[in-house]
């Protein structure tokens, strides 16, 4: 992996990645590439859920088992909790999810309400987006907004309009999945601008380099949004390497791949820069509720250089 040579010694914060659908190999590769912390926003399964208990268990795993699993690779795991836009369209279920959200958003490691916003821009999406903005405001938590793939420009403007209408400060709102069409307005209005480097659909990282060159590093942050689709959990370190190769300063790279996300989400009171620069002690024989990431008799840490698998 030659990109590793360009970024040796750097630390990264992937502020949007769905680790529940990734493997231990991904955690190991991320740790090796310098990812020290991440945020896992609550999202959908890829297929409809059949009951509120499915949400309950999922939210509980985001603040529980998944957090523990990340720690076993030396990575600090935070999450945002919310009803995502796609699932807001199952209204009967959405009502029940709204009732359990307050049980989760105050838990340790929850740094915001997210990812919420618009997908198809339906009336139901609008309703539950607004209800969750009120919840975030009441809890004093940042909001992580998913912007739609279709009618992105208009959907992004509308998401910001509604956030302001509900009394949120732009500085408490991270507008995610931006592109060349949306970035100007998001920055001009004082919101944080997240960019997802996701193969073939959202943004390629060469385009990302151009955006940072054009707009500078203020209030911009990069993530992988890696999930169960064809995605890349190393998108943040790889983009940092590309930015370095294309002449962007180390200081600017650190802002867009680490510090800006820390500043934005530290407003939750659940994370701090001081905390993030301390290494996590790794002991893979630790257990969470009696369960370990090791399976019967396994030794901690797999030696990836060896061809022999013992
Ligand atoms: Zn996502």
C-alpha cells in the first residue's frame, strides 16, 4: 500500500462510517492507516425493518458492542442516533422509533442526532426530520444531515432552511454528502460541510483535492461513509495521501481529515481533542457483556504478513 508512505504518523477521524457492516480486517486496516476515531451514524439495513425492536437492538449495538469492537483495534467509536430518511417513510414504525430515541441520544459516545434529512423529499421525511431537529435542539446535540442523491442542490438548501427554522445554529449542523454544486451555499451560510469519498457515486478523491484547493480547509471534513455497499473504509487516509501528493499543506489536511470534525462534534460534550490524541490501550482478550472478538482459543491480533494461517 504505497499511499501509506505519504501519511505515516498522521491521525484521522472518519466522521461517517457504518462499521456494523464491516469486518475486523477493516478495523485493522483503518488502525494501521492512522484512523484513531470514527463516527457511526444510524442508518438503514438495506431492507425494511419489521418492528421497533430491530431499531432498539441496532441503537444499543451502536453504543455497546460496536463501540467495544472498535476499541479492540485502538479506535475510538462514537455514533449519531436517529431515524434515517428512508425509514421515516414507514410511518407507523417511525412513530415508535421517535418514542425510543430519547432513551439513546443521551448515552455515552453519542455525539449527535443523525443521519437525518431527506432521501426522496416526501412529506413523511419532512415531518420526522423536523421532529428530530427539535429533539437535537432540546438535547443540545449537533445534527448530522444526510443530503439526497436526487435533486441534491434543492434538497440541501431545503435541509438548511428547515434547520434554521427550527432554531438550530448553523455551527451545530453538519451537512453531509456535499459536492461541487452544494459546497458554496453550505459554507456561505455557516454550516459544516461533510464530503463522502465513495467510489462511483458520491465524490472521487481527485475532485475532493480540487474542492479543498478552491475553498480552503475551513469547516470542511471528509468521510468514507463505508457501509454494506461497494465502499472504501480507507477513503480518508487515501484522500489525505492524495492531498499531500498534490501539494496541500499538512495543516490543511489535518483540518479536513481530523480537527474540523473534532471541533464540530465536541459540541456534544462527548468527545474532546485532548481525549483523541491519547492512544487507546489494546487488549483483545477483553470482554463486553461476556463476549470477546476472539473466537474459542484464538490468539489476539492476526499476523497479516504470514501466508500460514494457524
Ligand atoms: Zn451513511
